[in-house]
C-alpha cells in the first residue's frame, strides 16, 4: 500500500506553522513525516527538548516520523549502532542513514531493541540484501532515495529505475521525494529550487510527479521534500489513483458519448500480446457488438499519445480502445477521441503487458 508524506524542518519554521501543516496533511490522508537532523547543531538535551512537542503532535495525528542522520548526528546525540536510546527518547519511528557504520554497525542497527526501523539510502548502490544474508533483520530494513536541492543534480530516470528496481526486487519497502511548486519553499539547506528525487520531476505539477512514481511500480511511499506545499497540492496528491498509471487527456471536440464511455467507463489493461504501435484495451468491444460507433473524420496519421476507439468500419473490433505509441496511418477504422498531453507522454513507457491504465476525467 502506498503512503503519502510531508517534510518538516522545525529549525527553519515555527511550531504553529508546522502543526497547522501536519493537520492539513493528515486531513488529506498523509501518514509520513520526514525531517532532518543533519542541519541541527544542538546537543542531545536541547534536541530532545525541541523535538518533543513536534513528535508528540505528529504521533497524535497518526504520522510515522523518519529522521535523516549520519555519524555526526549519532555522536552529537550520544547514540551508537548498539545504543539507540537517544532516538527512542526522541520518539523516532525511522532512522534514515545518510552515512553508514560499516557492515557490522549497520547489521547491529537493524537489530536494535528500541523497535526503530532503519532506512537505507535508496540513491546508493548498497549491498543491503547481502547484509540481510549476514544477519541484518530484513523486517526492520527500508529504503528512501535522496532529494536534490541543486538544479540539474537530481537522479536520471535510468539510474532511479535501476536502483529502485534493485531494492524493490529484493523485497525492501521504498520511498522517494516529489517537490512542491510553491514559491518560497525550503528544506534543510539554504537552497530553494525544489527537493525532488528525479531531476525531470523538478518542475512538473505535483500530481504528475506522484503519477510518475506510481507508474514505475517501484515506489511505496511518496514524500514532498520541501515545505510547505499548498492545500491544493496536498489535495491533488491525495486524489491520485494509486492503483494504476493514469494520464490526462485533451478530448477531441467531436468525441461522442459512446466513445467517452469507452474511455472512462472501463478498467483498461494492456493486452499480453503487446504491439509496438499501440496500447490495446480489448474488453470494451464486448459491449459494443450491437452498438454503432460511426466513423468520424480524423487526421491522415495518428501520433504517439493519440487515444483512439475502433469504429463501425471494423465492426468485429468496434469499441476497442487504442493508444498510439508511434506514428501510424489512419486507415479509417479508428476515431480520434483525444490526445495525452505532451508533458505526460513519458508515462506510456511504463505501461507494460497486462498493466492497467486509465484516464483522468476532468
């Protein structure tokens, strides 16, 4: 099951703002909070005192809280891989490791008696599957990718997929970051250009970033890296269908009621015998054996992202929904119903054989 999350940085904010943001996120079904101890310079006593109210409020609202750490944070708090009591006093649920303690140290962390999950860096090529073979508690091990404050430094699509696939295929829970598009957002460092995991997501609408993560099939928890996202962005994330790849569609002006019923009224699934030219959803045709779909005027060539419905000129297949993956000539058997927007065409790359997909009804 997917979880949505927010990030908060109390050292750069106020309790009133943080608590109001928590409440708004909780109302929208968010259940994770990420925060960072790397930029906190206070000693253990002051850190515990400052975070006490923050953690109590987060848990009151049902959030699971992860804190970003490294060796220096452990040293400052008086913690070791064999002693996580300072984090227990902080009421931390997840310790994210931005640094590491060697193989044996990392193994001991996963075996902690405080019941704290250990989150490994999903943007690094780490042999955590081998750590599990050597005694680490796999049930206590999760991963979370980095976020990237500096423009053009976020992960490439290829590397993000490669590493996320590695951890997911070994059964580890995964997480990654998306970025609010609001002005004056911030993170732990004085850089203000968004906080996504993937560079290509940096300037996309936040719901499209989420739909990207869902489309990969590799990410469990999706967290907004910067604070504060708007109420509209939180609601947009909460409204995303987490069960399949979904795309926005610009409808053709001539689209008919029957064609729209094909587009929006069925659970579309790519066939197992995939074509290089189109996605093909065949189930709707079962209901259109006796229902006419007259041929309409359409362009001579269909292009990638064109959404098509088979018409009366090929009555045996009438009602099938097709999505063009490459240019193909219009032979008169398909009506153009709409087009997937240019910025969302990349989502088509993730729809593999027998994968479900859908279109967002505006």
